[in-house]
């Protein structure tokens, strides 16, 4: 599985570029700020960006989306309960960061259990509300059956996303973590902020993990 991390925007949000070596197609997860480095990398490596995945609708995960939309058209995916945040990006976080982002009209919504086919892999949607109402994780599995979990702001290394912003809910986040608790220890986790981790590590070290 071939991917590269790009920390973007005011909060150094982890954006991830996945590509298929055979077709040279790529998708990007959470463009949270200026994407010039991403676009330069696409050009330098002859990659064709065809899809954008959003783990949720907060401004620090969508602020750079309009720079990438010309590559992908309406192939932008977000949890259906966060769709309004993509159409009308406003709220606490935008004011706090002083970041402005125009709304997006043409995109697609995803819900629990949907599988998105992409060259070289399948991407399964897991609804994980708590940080926002429409937060989702994406379970990406490649041809060799290797998987990674794109957890957005649901799960960080030894922490979780805050619940005091629009759509946040402590109890829903706990339920979502219990869902993740059913995943394999060996599963590698790519969070929305901070370093990579694994389910095993979080099961052992994360103080918010369900016991």
C-alpha cells in the first residue's frame, strides 16, 4: 500500500495521498490547508488525482479542498450527517482559526458499510460519530489484504478528538471507540493529527479507550 502524509493548514492536519502503482491513480484524504505541495507531488510523480475523502466537515480538514476539486469533479466523499458543514463551512473552529472556505455544492455522501472501489484497494466506510455527528473512518484494504484505518479526529495516538465543538458528543464518541475496539490489534491507524499508531497500542495506552 503506497501512501504519503502531508501535514496541512494551521493545525497541521494530516492529509494522506494514496496511489495505485499500476494505474497511477490517486486519492487524497482531508485537504486541511494549502495543497501546493500535494499538487507539486502529483505532477512530479505523474499521478492522476481522482477522488477526495473527508473524515468530517471541520474547517481544518476541508480548507484546501477547492484547490483539488478541479482534479476530481464531484468525486468528493463525506459522511452524510456532515454534508451541511461542507455546503456551509462556518462555526466555532472557522472563527477560532480565522480561516475562510467557500462552501462546496457538488459532492457525494457516504454512510455505514458502503464500500468504495478504487484501483488496487477497497475502502469501507465506518460511521464513528462523537467528534462530529457525521464523522467517519475509512478502512482501506489493498490487493494483498493489508489494511490501514483512516481515523480522522475520532482517534489519535493516546487521545481522541474533542467533543466541545459543533456536533460533538461524549457518549457517541465512546460508542464509536467501542466499535474500533472490535478491530484487529495489528491494524495500523492513520489519525487526523499527530503520529501514526495501531489498535494494539491504543488498546494498551489510550486513557479514553473503552475498558
